[in-house]
C-alpha cells in the first residue's frame, strides 16, 4: 500500500524546491519531518506540510502504521510560469518569470 499527497501551483521555483526534496528522499517519515523542521529554506515548510499530509492520508485512509512509513518517491516538477513586465531604460520592458512548482510525495510501508 502507498499514500500520496500533491501540492500544485506552489509559488517557488522548482530548482529551489528540488534542493529541499533531495534532502528527504528515502528517509523515514519522522526523520524527514525532523530534517525539514530545521532546514532554513522557503520550500522546507511546504514539503513539511506535504509529507505530514501524506502521513495523515496513510493513517486515516489506508490504515498504515506511521512508524513504518518512508518517503518512497518525492518530486518537484515545474508548473506554469506567470509572466510579469518591468519597465527599463528608453521605454523598453523586460519579462519577469515567476515560476511555480508541483510537488508530490508517495509514502510506502517498510
């Protein structure tokens, strides 16, 4: 059995989110949550909530034991990019790309 949780359209660049995601891949759930709690990155809070949610899904929906759960799969893919414009010299404009991420996690029992 496995439990999943997905967070879509998160306003953080996927490249930054992947740094945090790589920290917890393959770890036990309690260990992953402890690592994320003390990681000083913006994406750590989002990934923490996501893993916590997946663990709650595992317990409540699939009757899995929280002590045996580990992060089997975790990914941070690119979502849609919002485009904004900033005025520049001589009447020109430059595009600002505000990137979003789709972050997903799959927990399995050992």
